[in-house]
C-alpha cells in the first residue's frame, strides 16, 4: 500500500466537544482521497464531538480537487449536525474560497471585502514560494 506523504492530518484529542484536525502539505488532485479517508476515520472514531476545527496553518496549497474535498467534508458534517470551523487559513486559501464563492459557506462569515482581498493577494504574491509555489 502506498501512503501519500504530500498530505498529513493530525488528530488532536477532542476537548470541550471540539475535534481539531491539523492539515499539512498539499490538498489537491493527488491527495483528496487521502484527506477524505483520514478525516472520515477521525470523525468515525470521535462521534461525540459537536464541532470540527480544521487547522490549515500548515497547508501549503489547495487546488480545485482540494476545494471539492473541503466541500465534501462540510456536507458530511452538516448532514451529521456538526459544525466546521476552518482556521489558520492562508491568504491564498482565502482567495480561492472568495473567488469560487465558497468563503461564506465554508468559513461561516462574510468574505473579505475588496481591500482585505487585495491585501491578501499582495501578501500571497510576496510570500516565499516552495516547490508547490
């Protein structure tokens, strides 16, 4: 069996009904299945939580398949009566969510206004680029 090392999901022990999932690496075409499997297993193991906090601070990039994986996770949580909170978002992730019209749906707050969006884009353009750049 091949394990995709481009993505990892670390599961913290639930605290006060919140399950924290720390996502690191790349959420894309090659890793969306890994993401679905790892998050699904964590949810199956911790059925008593009310909120899932998805910490994306170490997430380097998200493509359209990664966005689809986030939407699928949100749909599952909504179906199960759970709340999704996405934290540690990079300016690039905020931009992707804003441009695709999914920011408010996934984040639960209004999308950044034009000035915030422009600043986020400028910050993303100035950020050092790694291999996934």
